[in-house]
């Protein structure tokens, strides 16, 4: 199953609901939402800052993640941002995939060897 980071922010009605229900009941509701879409919550935290809640969870696929975001955002009391989480092995697999790309202003596609270090800038010949 794919892993996702869901960052949620409460609007004023959501904050009022949280104050009425408490944090434990919100966690239970999020667990139920993930389960109803065939997934599970791995971690759930209330946070200070731009977001109010972060959730790391598993869902069967991107369609399920989109359904989760649509349900939450349609409620009108909470907004969420969903990020796909990739394992180190998935990145290793991505590095091994070949693809052809010609950057703007270049006459020919570049090769991976033309990248200059960590910055990811195309090295000049």
C-alpha cells in the first residue's frame, strides 16, 4: 500500500468541533475515514504552526487518497493537503528508470552524468 502525509487545517467550525469533541474522538474519526477507504493510520499528531494535524497513513492507491482529500475538503470545516510519501527503495527504482528529456534551450537531451552534484543543475559542457 502507498503511504501518504495528510496535513490538515481547521476552519473556525472545525476548531469549535474539536473543542467540543476533543482530540481522541477526532483521531477515531480519522482512523474510521482511512479504514473506510481500505487503509490505516500509522501516526496522528496535533501540531502547532501552519497546520493543525498531521497524519501519516496507508491507502490502497492515489484514487483513495484523492477520495479522502475530497471528503475532508468538502466538509467545509477542515482543509487538507496530501503528499505521496516515497521509500528510499522507490527512489532507487526511480533512479534506475530511463527517460529522455530535453531541457529548454538545449539542442539535445542530457544524460544523468551531466548533473553537477546535489544542486541538480545541468552542468555546462
